[in-house]
């Protein structure tokens, strides 16, 4: 059991975010965060008091003006109107469509929004963040449609659906105006969910409506969770690739360290080292560090020997994306930001800028999508090779016993499925960040489309988890066939491959039947579903880690 995250004491990391989104790790608000928030909140409270006294005040965007292209209009002169404006903004922006986002995405976005607000630049009360944390703790998850955000001016529409649940109209409202939420898995109105959880809905103060909506929280949440899964996927993809290389009796020379050090890229060097470690102890691999290969010519197809040169760049790209994502999780991304004692020689000031523009996140999600698509692209080529009797160095066509080839299709169709999934990813990986459609009377004339990019990244990761799961199934089948062909026992395999094979054969498919060696055709989708789950959960990775510890 992890200790609670003390929000405001240290940056929230990717692991923290995933633990809250998926494991409901507890969070508390640090006292340092309360102090930081009180300064800018107090400044806005003072401005509100001036308005209520009828004193002249300067126009401060979102506090006493309209929004977007209407920002030049000073809309009101009282704190009551400022509160009303906050609520009206939430109501008007809750305009999303499509299926609801997965609860883990919404929970991640809620934590990211809270992590942004505790920086103290947003002029919101600690009670706003405490309400978000209470919702996370008591399992109130707003129903948030997947479509609507442009990734600039923040994720306005999805964040409005979140804010709709946690806030209320001062004068009363219809229940439908509270949005919808899941409470402990049951879908109901926001009013009912908050009441069932014992959480009071807030009347938002001046600027608090925009502070909740102006931010990159949903774009970042989707990208962050895709990244967390992609890191597990990459490690598993290296394992699956090593199993295929072993089953195809590949050449070990392609992975000697000097070769990769001569190029110098850290990801390539690391992946080559991992493949060497995964193949160590195998009697099926020809050549390597200690001896020259006996077969000639001593080189494999690119999908085998170039694994470090393809998955290495993926590794380096994911590391780059992690840097962007972890900074963005903790970034102040609304507008305006209120600075106190942070501008030398100047009094506290509201600064209008564009930190809500999610180009960083859009790039990160696009790079992630491209990199993960390549994991699947090269894996699918190995699947094709495993199935083809002219390319797989003596294994039967479609990985079924030779006497059944023709009567049985074996693993023919899983390769079809992998091809379909990879093709889908090639379309999804078209960069969203290069698209922009102006909005708001051309005030918002360039947008990032980061939320679309994050959504696509998640779908791509899910697709490729299936592809790598299929490779685990097919490589395991191929290894068993190879052992039979050579007259070897399981001890001839690398310990890493043996560990995956043992784990896989002890795991039931989703239909309850064991994932045994495929002797004759049977319905394969329960095996494929389970294999993808084993990839996503890290079970394949963990089996290998335990064996090589």
C-alpha cells in the first residue's frame, strides 16, 4: 500500500497519475498548497470587494469581462455577477458528444486539473481542489463525452462536463443541469452522485469557472495513460521479438554491443542489450558474442536483425514523451495567471497568455502514436514470417503440424488480424498536431487538436497490445514446434522464453479453456483477448523479470 500523495509538496509523476487513475491511490492537499493558493485567491477577493463597493476597477479577463472574442466587453461590476459568470461559463461549455471517456481517463484528468490549480497561479479557493480530491476518493467520476476539445483554450468542453457535476447555480437549478456521473460504477445525475457520496457541490467564485475549464488536463490524461501502457508494451514487445528470433533460429551477431555502440544511440544500445539478455542460454541461436555463426550468410531479415534499430528509437521517443507529459501534469495552464511577489518590482498582476495551448501535448501524443505504430509494424512482419513455410526455416505453414496443413488454418487468421490492426494504426498515427480550424471569431485562430491526438494514441496502444499478444501466442507455438523438430527439450530454450511459455500454458483463455499448444483449429479469439490482457497487465514482462532476476 502506497502512502497518500500529498498534492502540492512534490510534482506528480506518471506512476502517481496511473496509480490514482487506475488504482485509486489516496491524495491529500498539502498545507504548502493551501498557502500558495490563498495569495492569488485573496487578490481576486479584494477585487470583488472593490466592485461591490462601487469602486472603479480595471478590466481583468474572466473576472469582470466576457470570454474569448468577447473579452473586450466589461460585462459586470459586482461579485454576484462574477460568480454567475463562472457558472454560466460551465453550463455553456458542457457541449460534448460521443461515447463517454473511460473512467480512468476522467480520474487522471481530475488529478491533473488539481495539480495545476495548487500551483497558486489560478485564484481558486482550496475548497475547489478539495472537492476534486473528495470526488476521486469517493469514486464520483463525471460522465465526459470524448469529442469537443480543440486542445487550445484548454480542453474546455470535457472539463466543463467535469465542472458541471462539482458546481451548482447559486439560485437553484434543474437536476439535468448538474450533468451526469458514475458513483461507485452506477450512472446517475451529478446532483445524485454528489449527494450519495456526501460531497457538497460548490458555488463557484469569480474566475473559478474558467480556472476549471482552461487547461490541458484531458489531452494530457489521455496521452499520459497511453504512455504508461506504451512503456509496458515496449518491454513486452522486446520479449516477443526475442521469442520469434529464437523460434526462427536467428543470428546473435546482430545484437553484439560493439555494433550498437558504434552508432551511439542510447535506446538502440539498451534494446540490443535486452535482446541479448533475453536470448542468453538458447541452443537455437547461431553465433553471438562468444562464437561466429556456422550458417551462411550470417544475417536475418530486417524484422529480426533490426529490432534494436527500430525499437531503440521507440525507447528514446517514449523517454522524450515522458519528459513532456510529466512537466505538463504539473503545469499551470489556465488564463489569466495571477502572479504575486513573482514579478520583481511590481505588485501582484493578472497576466493573460496562452499556457492552455496544448501543442506540447499534441506533439507528444503524435510522436507516441508514430512510435507505437512502428512496434506493431515490425511485429506483424515477424508474424508473417513465422507463418510462411518458405521463410520460417523449416517450420510448418501456419504453425500447425504438417499432417494437418490444408485441413487446418492454424495461425493464418491472427496474422490477418494483426495486419488489419496495424493498418488502422497507420491511419490513426497521422499527426493531429498539424491540423487547426479557427474558432471564436478568429480570436482562437490556431489550435493544437491535442485531445484528438491523445485519443488516437490510446487506440493505437490498444491495437498494438493485441498485435504483440498475437506474437506471444505464435512465437510460443513456433518454439514448441522447433523443439520437436530438433528433438530438444524445453531446456534448450532461453530461460526468458521458457518462462513466458510456462506462464502462457498455465493461463486460461477468456473462455476458461487452457491456452495449450494448438494441435487442431479451434476458436482463437478467447486466446487473443487473453494474450492482449497479459501484455497490458505486464504479466509477460513480470514472468521474464522473475526468471532472470
